[in-house]
C-alpha cells in the first residue's frame, strides 16, 4: 500500500499540525493524489482526489474537521488506458476544487465524459444525485477544464484550458440545471501554435475566475 497524499490542519501560528486523513492507493478505494481547494460546511470538509493512470478516476470526499470520519461522496470511473485518455459516462480526474450551494457540490473533471475532454458535474452531499451537467467536446466550447467554478444565482462560470476557436481555451457559463451552455470568450491563436509564442489575450487558462458585479476576472 502506497501513501498518495494527506488531508491536514494547522494553526495559523504554525503550531498544531495534524494529519486528518491519509490517502492510499487503489486497494482501499479512497482516491489518490488530492488536488484543489477544500470547502467547509459546518464541521465537514469537502474536496477531491485527482486519480491516476492506473485506473483510479478520482473521488469527491467528505471528512470531518477532527479527522474522525471520511466518506466517499462519489467515485469517478477511470478514463485512461495507460497514458491514453478514454471516454466514460461521468468524467474523471477532478482537480480544480468544489463549490457548495445548499446541499449540492459542483465541480469539473479534466478528462473523461462522452468525448474524453472533461465534464461539469453536480452531486449531493449525501452521496446521491450525481449528474453530469455538461460534456466538453474540444470544439468552440473548450476542453480539459482544470479550474474550480464560481456561482452567481443559477449560473456557473469557469474556464477550459484548451479548445475554443483557436484551441487555446475558453471562458464559459452554464446554468446549474445543465442548460444554456455558452462560450463567453475564446482565447486567440498564438504566433507559434502548440509551442507558445505571442498573442494579445493569453492562452490556456488554468485558474478559477472572480466575479465582481457583471465583470469576470481571471488569468491565462
């Protein structure tokens, strides 16, 4: 059994570091390589583990702040065959972190889904009601969303690292019901496609967005 990450707490003065949970390999079916931030509701922390190429598609988990309980909220099916990406029905390898609205967690997966280009998903905190809200196609919508979502009213906003009109990523919006997907912006081509180069607006956004009024702020 191999240790593949931890969930921890620490006092703000640097004292009292505590390991709340240790993630092990596939034998325990509890995910590996946790990535992204946590969200807190009451005394419960929610987060994701990203999975790996060996057949682990990642999980959404819940853990008590004292480390005494750990629950797999949802387990994603694998979407890799070795290093090759494959399709599945719900996405795989979440990495950007979650957002919580009421009793529903929203997030993205980098891979998997019907086109193997990642998904947007929702799942209830009681482990029920998992829904794939959107499957990315690597078209004008984008591909491989790696960042957390933000929520305003009933609209989720996010970024995809690739796809779009120039394959350099997108900013998108979708309702919490999974309807009305809209590409808000496609990052433009660079002077050296697939090898870097220059443009005026950036490429490959990998971080979440910030919303102030009607304006979204982000990085690429």
